[in-house]
């Protein structure tokens, strides 16, 4: 596994649909591929010479991370901020942060910033508070206004911020920020590179604090890929929200937040993966991703990579779990053909 490329990907800034730096990384990693960006919706990557009509299998992952966006000037200096994703204001205030211009294309505008939490109204929605408390023990008090109090050239409504990078490999595990998105991005990219197939495409979208983006990405899936036979959405998952206990490798989520995800295809493909000695557990996920917003008439799978302390800068994910996800994605095209022959 190219852990240097994985660490580089995790350290990039991408909040909401500020895709610039991650888009550049994808273009380098998938050299020769064709990219189409649907503004504030998703990025589609196609093998050289392929069109969206040629794609039978689509691997999807969200690229963005938790953080916030600078808003109006605060009464006592600094700027009020809007949270993006389920992240506790107090944790942001305790950690080194980085700000970036929303329209930055290569990360050149990144600079340090600092957050202060002042007494005031609650920043997070009730559902986010419940999730945040479960994900990390530090998430105890979730009230107050997040205020950007230090940073160069912060432009209201045009600057995003998140945790500062610094991903490391420790004891066969990746530790750092944004693992809840980038481990999945890396897995689908590496699988597609290794497959080298003209009918396997990639879709990258925004999930944290941008439901409109996910909805638009779903429209792209359902209108631009007429030959689609399988959609596999991949995301990092909090082991505490899974019904299968504490898995060590890739999981297949039969449901997300109570919604069943293509149970017939999921059960059949899981059995075939196991027959090829690819260890993958079935599970329910009490939290879930946005797979249901991407679903099409084609069979849809929800793959999960177990990751502890998601939505913090201390996320931890075993390299083995990432590799097992790549192996599952590599096997899917041949398994799909086998299932089609038996129907």
C-alpha cells in the first residue's frame, strides 16, 4: 500500500464542496482519466476513452471532512462560523486548525487559524449532538458560538476551516484527520487503478453539512449512467454504531440508520466474496452514510471501513481494513457477472 499517497490525501483540506486540493490529487493519482465536475454536486472520474454511458460499475465515496465556514463578523471581534458536519465546537477550539479559501483549486491559500467558543446558542443540531457524544468522549458540552478569532485574510462566507493535517502510520494503523472520508476515497481509487477496466467509473461527492450536494449527486447517478449495473458506496464507519461488534476489516452494511440497502444483492455478493476467502462481515449501521441518497435502480452496496474517533483529528484506521476494502472492490466486477448469469 502506498501509505505516503494515503497520508497526503488525508492531510488535504476539503470542507463541503471546496473540492480544489482533493480534485488535484485525484487528477495526479488517476493520470490519463477523464474528469467531469458537476458544480456543488460531485466529481465523476472515467477511464481514458470511456463515457458515462460505458460505465457498468460505479464506486462512490465522499471526499469532504468536518469543519466549518466563516460567517459574519462577531460582536466582540473575529467572525462567527457555521459548522459543517458533526464536530464539537469545543474540540475545534482545542486543536490546531487551518483555513482555506472556498474557491482555492490547489490548497495555496491554506493558513493557520484559531477558534474560540463563546457562550451563546447551540451550534449543532440535536441529532449531531447525539452522534458527537457517542463518537468521542470529549463531546460533553455542545453549546456556544464558534468564533474565528485569529487568522490571516479571513473573508466572510468565503473561507472554510478544519483540523490541521499530520497523518501518520503507527502500529499498522493510520492516525490523523479526515479518515472518515479519505480512507474510502483511497480504497476506491486504488481498486479502480488496479482493475484497469473501461466500464468501472468513480464518483466523489460531499456529505458533511451539504445535503444538497448529495441530492444532486444522486441525480447525476440516475440520469447520466444509463448502463449502470452496480453502485458501491464506500465510507468509514464508527465501530460503535455497528451491530456486528468490533470488526477488523471491511463490512457490508445491510442497512444504514434503519434503511435497508439492496438486501438481495448485498446478501448474494457477501456470500460470493466469502467463497473467495475475502473476509467481509454483514452488519446493520445505526448511523449510516448517504447511500440511500445515491441509490439507483441498479443494485446498490454500502461498504464500510471501521475507523475509531471519526470526525476528530485523532481518527484511527487499520491499514488491513483499508486493504480488505480494496480487495472486496477488486472482486466485485467478476462476481457481478456471475450473479447476472444465474438470473
